[in-house]
C-alpha cells in the first residue's frame, strides 16, 4: 500500500492506495504549526476509520508546495512508518520532459497532475486545477510539459473581495439562480463563479489556438466537480489527480530501485 500526501497552501489531502485502487482520501486544513505527531495521529485515525492497518503501508509519497509542512511530513513518515518518503520534484524521473525555464519552479502538485493526466489520457492535455490558485498545465501529445498559467483561485478571489470591501459579506460559493443578481450575495456569486467559469473557458480557447490543436481538458482540485457541471469544455473530471500522480511517481521509483538491485 502507498500513502500519498498532497500538501497545498490551504488543504492537505491524504490518500491510501492498494496497487492502483484508491481506498480512501481525506482532506484537512494545512496548518503550518502542525507537528509530525499531529499528522501521524490524523493518518492513524484515517486508517482506522477505513479498516486499514498501519503496518500494510510500504511506501510514502509527498507532493508539497509548503516547505515547512514538507519537513513535518518527512519526519512523520520516518517516525510512524519507518520509511524514507519520496518527495516529488523535477529532479525525479517523471516520464515527462519539462520545458519550463526552471523545471524546479514548477509546483510538485502541478507535476503530479501532469504525470497522472499523461498516464491516463496521453495528449495534448490541459489540466485545470481549481485550488487556492487556479492553474492550467499543458502537456503535448509527445509527453512534454509545456508550461501553463496561474491565476487566483475561486475561494481566494471570494475571500479577498470580502476582506478588502467593508460592506461585502463572506458568501457560500454556489452558482446563483440567474446572472443578473438582485441582491449582494447573488451579485457576488455571479461575479466570482461565472467570472471564473468564463475566464477558464477563455483560457482553454487561447491555449488551443496556441497549440493549434484542441486538447483534452481535465478538471481537478476542490472545485472541479462543481465547475465541470457548468462547462461543456471540460472533458474529464479527476478530483484526486494529484494523489494518482504521487502514486505513479512512487511506483516508478520503486521499479528503478528494484532494477538496481538485480
């Protein structure tokens, strides 16, 4: 079994795989003050709830964009599982040629998305990750990671609007009944959500034009199912794509280690 940990700026997602099957996944807040013991206790609770024995976990993979929490997850892996985790980065053999100017500047979550999407769907691909930031990652039909786009995420935009405007409330994020809002909440929901939807679809069209090809569009992240229901341009919804990418990277590293021992 593989324990996959995806540490984002807002949430940390923990998943457990048995071979290719995701047995369970859980989402918690990414507290930077969390200790390795707190993280270990959370993972133990998740395992017990799913009827999974700690002892069956034979590998740990980490994708992180929060350096302090990366260190905590590494310590947790060593203390609770007696395992040296595989931390995803551009230094590993990902099976993709990374054409970013500085490959190490690409977030580990974006690399995992690209790895998993290419393994599942080949290319050309655009992966739209609806997280703290909304990111667009582009993979060619040859398996080259071409680069992408970073914009403010849906929840981030809503939070900033509430924080910076004294009379604008904090709102629930769901699509309003119509585009022209007749109250403040509906007006904000229309602006934030339809604005994000239209921006996403416009970006897809611009990317397609630059590629001179129409890619398979894959949505992932916390708002992926929500946005997929509203867009005809999204072809696939894969909410746990980062976890799949972690698993694939771990399996490749395990295969390389096994090959070295022969």
